[in-house]
C-alpha cells in the first residue's frame, strides 16, 4: 500500500495552515467519524468524516485531531496504536510513529490517552472550536475536558471557554474548490456519468430496478470509484415520483419512465447526477412532452449561472419556468402569478433546485450571508435539478401524466465568466438517450 495521504502532504498542510489562521488563539477539536454496527458484530464499511479527511488525509477510525496555533505543537493527533493481532483481523494501522511520519503531526498520542491529555490541551484557551450535537459520546468527552481544564486553572478568575461551531469555518473553507479539488470532482462526475450511461444501455422492459442499480454501481467501481456518494435511487413508473425512493426492487415496465439519481465518490469527492429515460426505448409523445418541460427549465437555469447570481435566484427561475410548463401540460389552471404567490406549484415541484456539492453530496458552506442569499463565486460547485412529479392517484392531473416523475440533475462549477457542466458526459437530450437505450456494448 502507498503510505501517507493520497495527493501528498502539502495539500493538507496548506489547509491546516488556513484553519489555524482562522481559529486564531482558539483550539479546534475534530473527531473521526465513529464506526457503525450494521448488525450483531458486523460493521458498515468505514468512511472517514469529510472534514477530518479534508484536513489530514487520515482515514482510520478512533482518531481525534487538535489544532492550536499558540502551541509549539499546533497539530496534534490521537490514533490507534499498532496491534499485530488486530491488524491480522482488520488490516494495517499507522500507529503513533506512522501518524507522525506520514501525516505530519507535531505530536501523536494513543487514542486511549485522549481523556487524560485533552484537558491539558484546552487549559489555556478561551475558545474551543468544536461541533456540538453530532455525537453524544464526543460531546461528553469535550465537556468533561473543558470542565477539567477550567478547574485546573485554580483561582484564576477565568470562566469556562466558549464553544464555537467549527463546522461553519471548515464549511466555508471547503466551499471554494481549489484546482486539485476540482480535478477530483471532475473525475467523480466523469465516473458518475459513465454509470448512468451503463444504466441506459442495460435498460429494457422486464429488468428489475436492482439489476439497473447493480449496473450503475459496477461501472462506478470498474472505473475506480472508492464508494457511492450516497444510496442510489432507481425508481421506475410511479416510484419515480417518490423523491428519496430507495427500495429499488420493482420490475421496469415498457410504458414507464425510469429515474436514476446516483453518484460515484472519487478521492472523497462525489458526483451527483439524475437522469430519466423511457424503459421502452423511445419516449412516448406524453413522456416527451413532460420530459421536455423539465429539460427546458434545467438548461435555462444552467445558462443563467455566472458569478454574482444567487442560488435563490436560480430556484425562483426554475419555479417560474416549471409553472409555465405545468400550465402547458394541464397540471395547473389559472394564472402563473397566482400559482407562484400561493405556492401551488409545490404539489408537483416540492424540492429545491440545487445544493452545494463536494466531499459530501449535500456539501458544507453557508447559503446566506447576514440573512441574505449569497452570490456565486468562481470555484463553487453545486447541482441544478428541477423536476416534476405527478402521483399515480392524482385525479386532478391529465391521465396521460399520472404516475410520471422526471428529474434532470447536473453538477455545476462556477467559473470566472459563467460555468462548467461537470456532468455533461451523461446524455440528457431525448435523441441522445434513445440512441443509447438498450444497446449493450
């Protein structure tokens, strides 16, 4: 195995330096994501906390990092010790020496000593940067350490340190993607697109949703994806109207549309693509009419993107475009203005038009600054994903559209003059889709 963080240590050192500057005379504490039991004594496959990995490149569980710019050792790690028996069963561990040598920690302690040493590391600070409320056991360790640190000061007159949410700082750091991060995200998006193409090729009447899911995820892994960015949604027919459908166990029928929302993770960055296409190989007139409404809105929203535009503006643009589409399809009646003001469109478009994208599929970063929606800047990445969903039992909708769900989602990088569609490899024009459907390589 290659020792040390992928991409080299320099990238992580730059991030650490930036974090230390932002927390100033405070102390930042970040815990690794805990391992999760799947059932009995079997664990879910481990994936490190995104921010922990972002700052260290270290992917082992049972670890804690502490940052303190005022200390002679500004970067401290607590990690598992080397253990030949456990490594026989579970695999390689870096241990104390490895964490220092390969990850550049100034001080490294055994994780078993955290409770004893952490109070000393917090003794002289008035600010502890830590995300409360995510893990109860971690909160208890932090609060106990702060209390011990306070009592160790004696009659100093100093109160308890303030606890400040570190997530906002690291979220803002992660929001503007650096060149090396953009390359990882591009690769994740490319792999994701190939997964969707594989699904189109495998699609035909009579296959099960889980067979298509398997084709998508096989293609992800075949092309070097580390893991899924999130659980895949593969919904045919009325299942496509369920926004977070995850059963993926129904038979795909000729007359149905199939909606797939799936993304591959590469280098801890994830793609996020949704495509919708006809199981029967060609769009019926009703399906095409319905699909084209969503496609037109999505393309218009992408064309609108440039620095200074706000995500909220894109969402409102999508809503208004979809309202026009609902009226043209007969899903709504009346004036577009009334439908918009009364929010009646929510019946068929109940979700937002996009979210930040990066190491997490719903990535970190503020959406508003001082109560106002923030403007887009070069280096920001987000999704554009309008959709229309008509429940199967909706007697108010024209019969030809009942049980129909369409979402079209691409991943967008803001550039200095406009934007780059990172997922453009995944076909979305109806003629492009029909040329691929059911045609195995």
